[in-house]
C-alpha cells in the first residue's frame, strides 16, 4: 500500500516578513522528507485568490522545484483548473510533459472545473465550464499520443493542430495512471475515464471534482 500527501500551502495570520518564501521552502523540505520516507505521491493543488487557505497558485512551478530535490516520490497536480480561461489544454499538455521530463517520468495529472469564486476571478462563464473541462479531458490523450490531433469549439474552434508529442516522455505518452476529474457528473466522469483507459492501455481512475 502507498500513502500519498496532499498539500495546499496554507498561509494563516499573523504573518512575518518573508512568510511566502518560508512557506514555499517548507513545502519543498516536506516533499523531500516524504520522498525519503517512501510516500507514494506529493499532490499539489491549484487555487487562485485563496488568501490564507492556499498559496498554491502556480503548482507546476513548485512541482518542478520539488522534482529537482527528490528521486522517487511521484508528483501530482491535483487538479488543473481546466476551463480555457484558466489553462488552455495545449498549455496543460506542454507543462505536464515538460515536468515529466524534469522529474524522470513521475507526473500524475488531475483535471477539475473549479468553483464559482475562481470563475468570477477569471471571468469564466459558468455555463461553459462543463463542456470546456470535458474537451480538455478528451484532448490531452491525443496530444500525448498522436502527431496531429483535432480540436473543436468551444475552446479552440474547428481545426487540426500539431501535437506537442515530441516533448512527452514515455510515462506521459503512455498516459501513466492518470487521476481524472472532468466534471461533477460521476456518470460522465466514469465513461470518459473508461474511454481514456481503452485508448492508452492504462489503469485510470475517474474522480468527480
């Protein structure tokens, strides 16, 4: 059995000068200790405008730093805010693939549609979040496994793009064992997860988020 750790970098008051840097350094030291102790995965959240609740607004950067200080623990982004105004799917694929290279193939990737406070902050239309999250969920395997892949509205319109496949290491290109959260519908999440697993030949777990 493997036990994972989930980190939000909480930042409560009162705060001393340099508190943000101290919190980040503490998180890296905690991840190093978790690596030494044999924990399975370090999961880093993505939150924006969360004040005391979370400083983790750029988890891919923190995970890149952790990747250079650890050797065994897997590195999870849980979860990428997937509507297009947060993170375009092509950028998600590129960042995950780059992190996978830097970490030697240790990346785990989750997707979620976020919640209303962050929708307001980024001017995201609540009526679009399900469809855009589903599109991101469906696009990622194609970008990691195909030379070219089709895209469609609502994010990118109807066109065909060249895949960033050449940036993807083996673990990502085979889809690894992704943790997926396409939307709040467990039925749709399970169906999409099963489709991903069939295409990638991997074990996949849908997680409603």
